């Protein structure tokens, strides 16, 4: 992916707390639940509900969010297109992790079965 350094920096500085309500609205509009969203986030990052709420309250950037995360060893199994880019081809690790999360939220909103989303 020929993603510009400027875009990578912009993504790194965005706060998770500013994007989380959009994730929640997207999945709830499609009939999915907050608990399912948290399950997907926990699978990718290792964050439980309490830790997730702390990070939102702390207003951490995506950079800090993923520095503190324990990325699931199966995250590399997340493939496909999100925002016009193939997630498996994104070269910048942080941008790729954010797009992994975007892809999982997208799959949840599209009604994909949880066992497929969680690559089990």
C-alpha cells in the first residue's frame, strides 16, 4: 500500500475514544450489540471491558492503544479490503492494526458469524 506518511501520522494521532462511538453506531444500526463489539476488540487487542473503558476515559491515541495491546497471534489471518486497501498489504504496522480493527467491525456490521470474525 502506498499510504502516505502524513496519513499514517494522522491515524496514529486519532484517539480511540473519538472513533469508538462510530464503531458502536455502525454495528448497532445493523442489529449487533455492544457486547459483540467488545468481544471483537478483546480478541484483537486482549483488552477486557474494564481496560477498554479506562483507555476511552484516558483518551488515548491509536498509537498508544496498540502499544498497550497484546495483538492476537491470529491477527495476520484478517484479510480483505477496507477503505480501498488490502489490509494484508499495508506496510505501516500501526496503520495495519487500525485497519484490522476496522475490518473486524465491518465484518460484525455485515452480519458475519462471530466464529468467522474471530478466525476460529
